[in-house]
């Protein structure tokens, strides 16, 4: 399967093309949220490096959030436009899953935590076995204390929430473990691999129904989201 994947949910713009299990081309740069101007050129660059055109693809995978509201709209809108114009189908992947798979070499509980503003975090708890990762909770939008109440064993946390809440979390709960890795950002090659995996189980999305996973309600008091 030849698949184009991209993530626009953080300050990093990440784009990749995979052919089967092989990474044909990647683009992963900190652009400080200039995705609106850089996404199309980045896609053009990785397609050229892969010697492919849009019509040659079997699928487009896009990371749907949570994350930057503007970034989400840019990524999803681009994926839908490309799909409608070319007929190439779409598969979507939640961003928290993408980030979690950066830590697939850890055994035990792991959890990305992203700053959602207004004293809230985006998160989900995963169980990693070094062979696979399983999400064991819903996707959360909640305060740090509520998040800490959900963990049942030693849990490794990573993401921009660590810098904001890390010291407090360690004092509050002895089961907290903090990653010092600054390279936690979602990568398009993982978006592609998870997209292929999801497609094998659930098929492609209805392009007319693809929407960003914002998670924020009008009042930020929602604890869990199923997907």
C-alpha cells in the first residue's frame, strides 16, 4: 500500500510517504505553526522524492487531533480536498495514539499529556508490551488531578504537559514517571502505519464525515471521549 500521511496538530509539520513497510520520504520540521503556507509544498516535496503523484496513492492518512485548532482544520481540510480531487480514500488517526507509539519500546503504562489550556490536559492511558500498544481508557480532556486519579500503576508521562505540570504530578502521585525526551512530537510515518492498521480493520472514512477531534466543548468540563 502506498500511503501519504501528515500531522499538523503541533508546532511540528510532519509529512511522510510509505510504500508497504518502507518509508519512501519524510518531512519533519518545527515550523512554529506556519502549516497553512508549508503543508502543500511539503507534500509536493515528499511525493517527488518518492517518485509518486497523488493519483498513484492508495490512501491518505491524517492525524485528526486533539491539538492546535488551526492546525487540525488545515490538516483535515487538506486531506478532504485531496481525496475529493483525486478519489484517493482517507483514513484518520487520533493524535494521542500517534504520540504514544513513539514510546512503544517501554513496558507498562504510558500516557501522552498535551496542554489543552484553561488548566486542562488532553490524555489517554496506554499499556505497552514492547510488541504492541493498547489504549485502555477513553481520550480525556480533564484537569491534572483528575488525570492522576485514573492511573493504577507506574505510568510514564510525556508531552508538553510534562514541562507545565510534571513537578506537581510527581509530588501528587508516587506512581508518576516523567520522560525527559523533548522529541515526543507526532510523526507522519507513525500516522501512516496506524492508518494502514486501522484500514485493515475498519476500512476507509466517509470523506464527507471526516472532522477534527477537537474535544473541547463550550464549557471545558468533559472527562472522557470514546472513538
